[in-house]
């Protein structure tokens, strides 16, 4: 009996640690807007469809997360506005830099975090807005 309880507790702890390690905190998203960097978000492509938001959220949560701030010599190709479903209508802006490395895209957040995704994930992300 003790062995079964220890195994169960170990599984719960491993699931919790795995969730914390592989989850970037993108959840409860109300809408996502993609826009060119020099244009206002009001004229951009806005997504409120739950399936498309789920696809984008999955990509963002699987991205390689870094607390590093990158100073880029080029302007971002896109900017993405994420509006969360909470009382304060929290908004996060991600700057999208395709071609950051070999088959990589940098997503730089206004909160100071950075996320790196593959070119395949970038393609899926951009297709969700079409």
C-alpha cells in the first residue's frame, strides 16, 4: 500500500513539474490581433475563434522561453496583440522577427520575455490569421 501511494505522489509531482517547465503562461486569451509594426491594431487581422486561438496558444506555450532581452538592429516584421480574458483586460504585445536564426523566429514580448519558435511553427501561426 505504501509503495502505491509513493508512486502516485511521484507521478503527481512529475506532472506538476512538467507542467511548470513546459508551459509559458499563455492562457485565457480573448483575442489576438496581427499587424504590421507601423500600423494600428484597429486595422489588423483580429482572431476571436476559439479553435484558432487554441492553435496559437499551443504554439506559444511550446516555444522556447527566455528571460533575455534582445536588441534587434532590424524592425519586426509583425506585431501581435494578445488580449486576455480577465477583469482588467490585460494586453501583451509580441514583436515577431522571422529569420532570427536558422529556421527560427523570435517573439519578443513587451513584458521582457522572449520566445523562439521554429519556421514550421511560424508558418502555422501566420496561417491561423488567414
